[in-house]
């Protein structure tokens, strides 16, 4: 089919990169935002703008909050068709409680799982979840969306396509093909060292786009390869669900055997029993960690079989002091506080898996490395975007002469994915600040604004794509850059007006979560304005027949 192996790799790189690049662009961009998802949450929910807090007292803060919890209407709606008979007005049997926080979280996330009476699946569980102020136990206003951790972060790995985990499968397949594209890219470009230093920005769009594509691909090659691979490792249980499908019976048997070996009950005893002080159990777990020379911060507390004689409490350490995502769990009998089990050292395979997972999810405390993650993710975005541009620029003359719509369609989809995605993000942040805090289902409105803005950006990209029929650049690129800049500045101003937390105040107080988001938005606006200006000059140069460099020099001379 191809004359040599290198040409076959070029075909693989081009077409896999084109088809799946639209997905990978979303993954890279929102993965970059997810590095600071908790900080974005604080910007989005002003009531959470206080210093990060340690795990609060279970006995005085968390337990009363758990006892008040009930599933909301959305969680109950998911039970439709899965229950024989009517649902109860109140769910009484609690299966588990959980509380989670990190060193970057001012709020603590809590959830409660309830047994569903008359469920077709006896293991059916309905959940209630809240965000609590750990200082008082007060529930943060319901209906608000934690934009960073509840929208941007899941969009990064699931595309918010929840049916049959479809989004996760699409992202996983794209990551697998990305590994193939990276390898084929290395085979194609034999002069990697030279391309590391080559960027001819005053050349044609095609030449500059290819140079920048090669440059960003080479610079961030280890980052891109590693994160595609570790993403697949993290979701291996979804992609290869052997235990829950072909080996379901064996899986159940394994859990029962494991329960006998660990001493952690697998099922409820059916006998009601009170709970001892969980704070005392947490203190004991911290003493055990400190005896091993480990940091004693608590990241996760989990209670199984709540209210039952077989209930037990699991206390997990927050691994902020190491890369590997380890919990160092200590487990206690809930009714007496008796130590049941302390997790043993991990096997070599588990240790490697935890290290790879931890390096991908970066729960550790290292701010410089976080910014390097953001840089690597944005370089991936630039690499993909310039790949789109090169594809279109290389073919648009030929397609224009032949009357083909191929370049126009690809270009419109590229505009939608690159600038349209940013337009939608800015629209969501503006909506977050302008919609009243008291609005019921405010988060649903913000989601609607995001998807609507993205849809309108796609329509705009197709509507303005007629320029490609004349072998010119789609003006939607420049116009949407202008929208991005306007949206970013509007979001910063709206935050200052609605909350009073303007940059002068947040910088003076050293409150970097909010100041950092505002500064990032202003930096995005500056880049978008610069991009719009350069695209405008290129469009003018194309119309007049001059090179962009000559036109820029003439504009500079005449002021």
C-alpha cells in the first residue's frame, strides 16, 4: 500500500491525529484546567473562599451532617425502572458514610449511600452528597456547581457522556491511538533535534504551523506519552472489566475470602449497634503514621455498614508528602474502636501502579510541578491545533480548485474545538458570576450556557467557512479570538463587581486561588488579542498580496 515504512507512519499520524485530535484537544485543555480544579472551585463559589482546612472532627461536625443527609431528586430519579414498587419518602438504612478533603480544599466533600428497598439489584445504592464548611458543618448552598472539580475535571476524562461509560471509552481509545500517533510522529521526523530549535514565524501559515507543531510535539513528547499511558492505566478496570463480567461469581467469592482474611466484615450483621468515638480512632491512626515517619494529615474517612454491629471505620492518610497515591489505611471496629487491620506494605506491582496513578493525578504538594503540568497540557493543545491548521493549509488550495468541502469541514470543526471550546469556557465563567447565587439549579444553568455557547461557536465556524472556497483562512478564527478576550475580561470584572474580590484585594491578601484565576483569565485575553491581531494582519496580507512580515513592517513605520 505504501512505498516504505515511513510513509505508512505518516498516513497513520495524519489521519489518526485528525480524527481523534478533536477529542484529544478537549482532554488536554480541560486536563490542564483540572490541575487547579480546586482553585477554580473557590473562584466559582465565593462562599468557599477561605483557607484550606484539615479534616474536621467526625464526632461533632461530620456525624451530625451525615445524619441529616438524604438523596436529592436527581439521585432518586436515576432509580426509575430499577425498583419494584414505590420509593420511600425517606431512606432509612445507611450503607456507608464518607468524607474527603485535600490540602487544597477549603470545603470537605461528604457522601452517604443508602440501601434501596425493593430494588431489583440487591446491591443497589442511592447516594446523597454535599460540600460542607468544615469549620461549622454548614452545607454550602445547594444547586451551585463546583466548576473545576465537578465539570472541567470530569469533562477531561469522560466528556460528560455517562451512558455505558461511553465518554470514558472514547477518551481511552483516543489515548491509545495517541500513543500510536506519537510513535509514528517520531518515525516521520528523523531530524528531531533540529526541529526542536526551528520556528519560522514569518513564513506562510502552513510552514509556521508545521514548525510549531513539530516544536511543541518534540518539547513535550515525554509528557504526552506518559500522560496518555497513565490515563489508560488508571481506567484499566473499566476497559478490562473481567472481574465484574466473565468472572463475576469468582469476584464475589474473592471479596468474601478477603473479608475473612482481613477481618473487615463483608455484610451487615442485621443487629443495630451504636458507634464509638471516631475522633479517637482518627487520633490512633495518626499516631501510627507518625511512628512510621509519615505525615499525619487525614484525607479520607469511610464508615461501612453504618449503625450495624458489623460496622467498621477506615481512616486513610492524605499522601501530600509523596508522589505515589497511597492511603496507608487503618481500620477499626466502629462499635468499640478496636483496631481490626492496618494495611500492609504494597507489592511491587501495586507500588508501580500507585506511583503512576499518583504522578498523573498529582495529589502531592508541589506547586512548581503543577505549573509544569499546565504547561505540558497547553503545549499539547498547541501541537494539536497547529496540526489542524497544517492539514487545512496544505489542502485548501487543492480542495478549492476541485470544489471539495473537505478542508472547509475540517477547518470548521477545528475552529469549534480550539477557539469554540474557549468561548464556551469563558461564557460559563461569566454566567457563573452573573447568575444570582440564590437561583435554583444554578449549576444546571451554567452547564446549559456552556453547551449552548459551544454549539453557537460551531454554527459560527461553519457559517464563516466560505472563505476556504477562495483558498483563504476562515475569519471565524479571528472573530472567536475576539470573543475569548472579551469573555475573559468580562469574567474578571464580573468577579470583582459581584464579590468585591478584585485583583488589588486578592493580591494584597495573598489569596492566590482567586487572584490566580483572574490573572490567568487576563493572560488568556492578552494571548487571544495578540492572536486576533496577527490573524487580521495575515488576512489583510492575503487580500493585498503582500507577505505578513512586509505588512507588519509597513504598519510599524506609519504608526
